């Protein structure tokens, strides 16, 4: 076990996995624990959170599994309070919950539009609202929000609501970083590119075009959940103590290249 997050308490929203493999939130929670953090694993499906917490426990580290839907502030606040009761505080807030709502403006109905906003950016607001007061009282903390390269670039797939919501996540992250900087709180976002995760597996099963995805990445391959996890560990650690307000692409160079239009 490494020690970059020893004595830190992390809460990961979206810590479960959509399938049997490694999603971003699951990998982040396990990576935090491997670096010494005690981890509060939160997911809207308790069984998914429990699976991640069990992996952490089997590796000799400490975790708590809780259920909360990020569209419900009371549920979020209850999970945060339960985590603080068990571990005494929260040092790291990691927001991994997202919904890749597809479709252009003409394809979306009112429900789809609202759902994309409620989950992708509303979840960031609710978790920050619940966690930031404790961080501010202790004058320390790190917030990491998962955005997407779709927040900055056309990815080749119509995703009007998703792109708009993730762009809002970027600026919400900057807003938190600036407002709370003098309180010792840092906030950064990670912008994943094309990844081979459980979400990608779901898209393939649903018949979403997948051929050639790796060719759209300048490095020539898809990323993995662990690529996101490693970036999150760095941003959560004291190694990044002078980094705040950053929206960091983890995308194999996709956001720098016109290959995203392929």
C-alpha cells in the first residue's frame, strides 16, 4: 500500500459499477483505499456500493457502503452525516455520478433534459452543499468532479444535454475553487475521454456504434477506469496542494485533436 492519502477520509459518490468490471467510481474508491484513505462508498444501488467496499475490505483497508441518489438532497445529506459520524470528518469529496444522455435538441423531451441536468450537475451541487460546510470549518478539503471531454469538444455523437451539463460542471468546479480557496479547499475536475469501462460495455450491448473508437484517440487506444483513478489520487493528494480550479483532460490527447470529429 502506498501512503499518499494516509489519514484521509474520502467519500465517493457513484462508487459502484454498472457491471462486473471496473467503472470509474469503483476504481477511484479502491485506488483511494490503496493509498491509505478510509473510503465512504456511496451509490444509488446499495449492492453496488457494498461490492466496492468489500473489495477494499478484502485488501485490508477500511470502507463503509451507503445508499444515496444524488438527485435527492436529503439522501445525500444523510449519507454525508453517516460518513462523518463513523469517521469523524470528510477530507475528499469525489463526484463520479453521471448520465450520458444522448440526442440533439430535437431528440430530447423535457424529462430527458431535466434528468441530464439533475444528475450531471445537480448531483455536484447537492454533494458540495452537504460536504463543504465541514471542510470549511476544518479549513481543508479536496473536491474532485468527473466531467467529460464532451464539455469542451464535439465527440462525434449528438449529446446536447450531456455536453451542456458537463460544461456546467466545469464552471461549477472553478466557482467552488475560487470561492473556497481562502478556506483551504481545492476543487478540480477530470475530463475523461473515450474509455473502455462498464459504461462502454453497456453501450455496445445496446447497439451503439463502437467500431473504430480507439482510432479516434491520438494515443491509439481507449483509456481505462484506472487512468481516471490515478488522476483522482493525484488531485486528492498533497502532491496537488497548489492545484485548484483545473479541468484536467484524461483522454489520450483526444481533446487536442480533430480526430474527435471522426
